[in-house]
C-alpha cells in the first residue's frame, strides 16, 4: 500500500490531493509525532519535513527507509521489493 503523510490539516490535505489527483491516501500528522518517529523532522514547530520513503513489511517491521525523490520513489521502491 502506498500512502502519503503531511503535517497539514485534513482540509489542506484534501485540497492538495484533489489538485494533484492523488490515487492514494494522504494522512495528517499535525502533531508531527509520526514525522519525528520516522526521522523526517526534528519536531521543531514550523519546520519542514524531509521527504523520505519507508517500506514496511507484512510483519510490520521497516525493511527500507531513506531520502526519497517524489518523482522517482514509486519506481525506486518497486525495484527494492
């Protein structure tokens, strides 16, 4: 499953997903807990997140994680699988 995570509000994410025709869920992490847990941000208010990709196996364990280029990540991830 592919999904995105953003620090934006549900309303902002819905507008963004509609504008860019996303065909996957875009989750809201307004309290930044997920971003901190996965190393995408240091948690400082107002800071931006790093764009990362995480592959989680069926067992719930992280199989791969690191910086991600939004344009190439889907293909990069498929190669890793």
